[in-house]
C-alpha cells in the first residue's frame, strides 16, 4: 500500500510507524516492514513511542498533512490528535462485518464466501466510523491468510487512491449488522477434533503462514499444520492416525488429513516425510 501511495499524486510527506522491537528467537531488534519500505522509497520516517503525546503530535504537525491515512497501525489514536486532521482508515473487511484485530482470519475461519476492503473515517469507536467506499473480493476455497491478505492489500491501495481522488460522501454503518473479529488467541490455534473437519481446515488456512495452527500429540508436543484436507471419514474422533501415507485426525464430522506439518524445532515438511521419519 505504501508503494502504491508513493507512486501516486499522494506521495506521503511522513510515514509514522511503531518503534523497532526485538523479534525472533535471537530477540534481535528489527524494524516494522513499513519502516523498511519507507527507507527504501526515500520517505521521511518517524517511529515515536506514541503518536498521542506532545512529541508524537509535533512530528505530525511539522509535516503539515492534508489527510492522515491509517492502516494496521496497531495502536489507538486518541484525542486531540483524532480531531486535528481528516483521518481515513483502510480496513480489510466489508464493514460493519468483522470490525477489530483479525478480520481476514475470522472471515476465512467462518467460511465467508466474500470479503473486501473498506475505507472509513477514523473515529473513537472500534472500526465504527462512516464508510466512504468499499471493494469486494471473493474468498477462494484454497485461500490462506497469506494469499487473501496480499490481494486485499492491492485492492485497498487502489481503493484508497480513488477515495483521495474523488472524496466520496461517507455513510454511517448499520450497528445492527456489526460483528467483531477478536484477536487470535492460543485457543484459536489448537485444532480441536471435537469440531467438524471442515472448520479445522478453514482454521489452518486462516492462520497460514503468519500465526500457525497445531494439533497436540499424545506426548503433549505440538505438531504445526500449515496445509490440510478434509476427508469424509477417518479414525475415531480425537485419534491421530499414522497408519496411512499422511497423518489423519479424526474429527466430530469427517477427518482432517495433514498435508504439510512442522514438528517442534524443525522446518515444515510434507505429511509423508513426517511419517517416514516417525517410522525409522
């Protein structure tokens, strides 16, 4: 999205993102991806501890923006900053459906057939501001978070430029239709065999490749799953079978064949390779 804006008449005068944080197993300090792209494009970059304190607001004021665009910023923007500038928020869902932190994941997990991007005015409420424009996109049966998020980013960037071009009227959302996309928690990542296999397959796709789903083995270890397929039948509910060419988890309805897995401390591998390793 930042690249698209930089190539448009609305090249950012300032990019504001979160401070560098320790990441990975080595806990080395790393910049947010937006910061890296901003440096690559030669854009002015700021990474304040807060945009809501005097120092953060002064950075923005010095840039003299006509409009502030917010996309996956990851922190609340509060008054008085919220009312100081016109603010547009790019949100990857068809608001008012899936307000909140994980709209792409929740759309896939729920079996939605379509989603999209909304451009809305930023307000104090959680993704509840008036919507200025929307663009739709179908969710394919094999879409993962990675494939869908990439498409929505392109769609959202083009939609944002059109909104900046045309300044369409923004309309209030229908609160009666609002649903909430809660942040993904540990309970969402575990593939619970008491649920139907079709739901677990959607969970795998929704959490791939950025978060990851897993099954719990009999010894308590977690086996990561990044690709799976629904089977009409399989072992009894709760049993993870290693008798075939790939692991198969018995579910409340149907079974889940594990196509790509990741044992603890190892790289992802095919279900076939995993079973060959177990049988040695």
